[in-house]
C-alpha cells in the first residue's frame, strides 16, 4: 500500500452543471458574469461550485476571455458615508455579475489618483469608477489609451459617462431656504482640496443665491480647510470670534455640521434660536442628533448602483445611459429656524 496521499479529484465544468441541474453553457455564463441568466439558475450554479469546491482558474480564464472580472474604483476618502455608502452598493451590484472590486483611496490628491489608477490597470481591471470631473491631466489620456469603460460619479459631465447631481443647484436651494427664514449673515465651512470640484460648485451656488438676495459672503466667513468634525468645531469658534459672526452656517457635509453644532453648543448658543446650521448628504445619523439636521439628501446608494449598471451594461455590449442626473432633496429639520432679531 502506498503512503502517498491521494491526489485531489479535479472538478470539471460538467460536474458543476450536473450538480446544479443546468447546462454547461449556463455554468459558463454564470462564471463569466453574464446578466442574462435567471437568478434561480445563478444561485444553483453558485451552490454547486461551493459544494463541489470548484475553483475558477482565474489566470487561464483571463487569457481566454481577455477579462480579469475585476472593476477598479478610486475615491477621495473612505472616512465618510459620502463614499463608503456608494461603494457598498457598487460592490454589491458588480458582485452579482461575477466581478470583484479593486479599491484605492486618493486622499483628494490628483497625482495619487493617477498613480492608483495605473496600479489598478496593472492588475488588469476591466472597467473603472472615478469621483468628480477634476483629475490629473494625464488621467483621461491614460483611460482613452486603454479604451476601458469608465464612469465618473458625484458630478455630471456631458463629455464623459457620469452619475451625479447639480451641486450648484443643490447649494442654491439650501441657501434659499435659509434666506426665506430671514438670515442675512452667512458662513460656509467646507474642505476644498484642488480636486474637489463638487464643493467648489456648491460654494458658487451659495454665492449666486446670496447675490440674488443682495448679500455677499464675507471672505472671512468662508472656511475652506475643514475636513474633520474637530476642524468644523474649531472653525465655528473662529467664525463666532470673527468680525461678522453668522446666524446661518452652511457645512460641506453632515459630519462637519455635527462639529459645527458641537462648537455652537460649547459657546452656549441655542440651535436654531441663535444660530442655524445645515449639512449635506443626509447621513444615517443626521435625523438622530440632539438637533436633527437640516440637510440635502443625496441618494448615495443610488449613485453606486447606477454607476455599476453603466459599467456592467457597457462590458456586456448593452445599451447604457451615459448621463444620469439625480435630484437632491432638501430635508428640513430643527437645526434651522428663523433668524434671531
């Protein structure tokens, strides 16, 4: 009797098909990420693969199909719901079609973003998701050279496939809400690194809405280097100690608004009696704060899903909507009220 261990039995495509009760063609379509397979059959194939221990030879499959079954995404940060929620929805959507997400963080730096995209390309990604329309000049050249499907998110650009919303319009609506409450002394707390075109557009929308009411945003009341909750808290102290203390503060996201609320509370200001504060995005906790937050609700999950839909359709040579414009919704809660007299 030999002491050598028995060699593992190699599971074939035919074995998987027999176990799942489908054809080998169906198994192949499921493994290749085709969207044309019914959900019940897809689940049967996935169960059979798991039961039999069938493992795809990814390298051989990539050579045969010229696809790696990976999709890359580069986002500015993972520290907030702004990007973590869309990514979760994006990953879930592409996973259902057999793709794996390869993720990178640019830290709002265009050079880092370009480097990360180049690394993802080295791994052979089949498609790419980006954020915004401000990038390193060579990035678009690289994508065009590779001829891989690419979609940008959070801003809509007629020149490129995109899923987003009108940041100027959203900021204008939020500002007009505060104007209707009688506020005339405004401040803005944001973080605006060079690649954040979304916040730049929102500042523009705020200024335009104020100008239409005959009000100018004082430069000293525009704080553009706040990225954390404590940054916003400190920014609130600076504003309240400044030459034009505001009665209304517009924040770049709900996290910054939370910091601003904390700062106002530490100065014994009543919200909204003494000061009104707004956020952006409508994070999950926004309505559960001590002062539920007035904010612009952005369907963050929908951004991820729609971006995934575009890339998957393009990869499968199916019709795809190049521009998807989502409409943010003003959510009025008790962090805003009439201007103090």
